[in-house]
């Protein structure tokens, strides 16, 4: 047991890898009753869950290099380090597994901060377990329960896609621009894929935002609040491409409607 840790394992209890192939979730929350209830539900859904009572215990476990989750469910308000501080530490250490904030904070500013810091999703604790499970499976790239597909069966993997200087490898979750890999989150990759698959055509804000939270999720103030969140996403995606190519300008905004990926690539110098 790590110093100050209130961690426990559900499922196989393996640290380095799950012996039966279950997806590993780390649940970081200071509420023991919430951890117990959610951990049990996730375990029943087929996940291996390891619980941590605070951010320090979780980070100490990460530093030990003996445990790597496939995904992290992270609370915002906790004693000591808050969730954003934990996420920043993970990204500073180049630990890139998907992080979902699971919190009671409902103001849009918290969601925007979480996503701009590198979280792939933001789910309020008031939402049903079914919604959380759907979000987890969406980020995992499947609508099925863990372990329900045949191991090693890649016959249904989507083929690579090339649009000008952009190369997408959906099976590996990789995006290349002029041969340089772009470090996209799962959700960012899905957005780029959606735009690239329909290059030259406009894609609605709502359709892109549905990739984040599922259809019909209400974000921010009023029915159009999701547009502000989409601007945050697109700004971050553009910045990542421009870190590889400062002349990148393939993502265009169609005011009042959405975004599109330009078909014509800028000429190389």
C-alpha cells in the first residue's frame, strides 16, 4: 500500500495487466460511498476498477510504474490536489491515457477548463450510470461491453484515410500531418476523422459536439451552449496541427453552422 493511499482493486487485482483482458479503470474520488457504489457498478459491467481516495495516492501509484489504467475517472474537488492539478501532472509526465471528469460541478467554465487541459470528457455525477457507461464505451471506440469482441480480430477495423497531407489510421488512433504525428486525444481524433471523411463539406456544430457527449446533451447556457465548447475544441486541435506546421489552415469555420476540412492543401515551401 502506497503512503496515504486508500486504493483497492476490483476484478483480477493485477497491476501491470489484467489477466483476463478486462479494461482497467482508475476511479479517483474522495467520497468512499460514491467510490464503492460506482466501483461495484463498473465491476458488474465488466471493468477492472482500482479506487483511489485522493490525487496524491493516484499519482504516487503512477510514479511507481507498476500500474497503468486504460482510462481514469477523476473527481474535481478533493482535499489536497484537485482534479485539474492531477490532470496537469499526468500530462506533464506524458501519461496520455484518457481522463473523464466525473464531478458535481455544473458551471460551463469547469467543463471548458477540463477539456482545454486535456480531458476527453466531462460528466456530471447527477447523470445516470447508463450514460456514463455509454460515454466510456464511446471513448474506448466501441458500443459493446468490455471483452465482448474476439481478441485480435481486426477484420472490422476501418481502413486508413488520406486527405491531401493528412493521413488517418483509425485502427491505431493516429493522425499524421505531412508525416508528423499529431498528438490528439480520442475525442479530437474522432472530430478530425469526421471532418476529413467529409472534406470540402460543412459539418454542423451539433454533430461534432455529439462525438463528445452523445446526442442531445445540453451544455452551457441555453440550447446553443455547445457552440462555445466546440470553439474550444477546434482551437486546441488547430494549435496541435500548427505545432507541426505553422501554416496549417485546413479547418475552416462556417459561421452559424459548423466547420469543414479544406480539400486543397497549402503548397509546401
